[in-house]
C-alpha cells in the first residue's frame, strides 16, 4: 500500500491535530464497546473493551500515548461522542467529572441533568428518563489531552 493511501485511510504518518474525536458505541460483532477515530491528524488503532467505562479509559490512554510521541499541541482535546443506541436526534449530554463522580447536562437548551459514578450509570439514568424515548440522546465528553492519564507534561 502506498504511503499516500495509508495516510488517507488510516491516519498513519501524520502528526496529531488539536482535536481528535472518537465515536463510541456498542460493538455488535464482538460484544462490548468500541471506539472509531476521526480527525485531521493521526489517530490510534481502534479500541475495544467489555464496558463503556473501560473503552473510554483505554481511548484516553491510547490518545495520550499517541500525543506523547509528537511535539506538544497547546489546548489539544479528545472528544468522545458516545452513542449507546442508534441516535436519531434529541438531547446531547455533555459529560463532566471523573470516575466516581460524573455529571452529564443537556447542551441543547433543556435543564436535564444526570449524575453517576460510572459512564454506565449516566447511560442508565438517561435511559430511564420518561421524557426521552430510546435512541433520542447521546453523550459528549471533551477532555484536554494534557490532563489524560499517561499524558506528557
């Protein structure tokens, strides 16, 4: 495969960009969860894990390792777009916090907020909201790459 084709298809041979996005969702064939990457720069290999929290942790570690190999990019961010189910519109819950203490707030104008110790807790809380039909919400978690565990100082 040519170097140009590898760059176009796999994000290889490029430097990381200021924003890397991981689309997180259930892995139908293997079970568990997976992260598929998008962005203008390099990205790590696809990530798989049995739970949502584990896949988010592994995604953070993979991105920290990738960015540690590149020149520093001030303000670089990892954005995880989490789709626990097929998304066809509705609230987008912005996640804040850390393992043991998460909060997710709708960023599209409602006052909807959920709390949980794990990402799975947030998903379960939204899933049980009577005003949101299944498949009508998603989550977004943006973190500074410099703050990820294992990131270079």
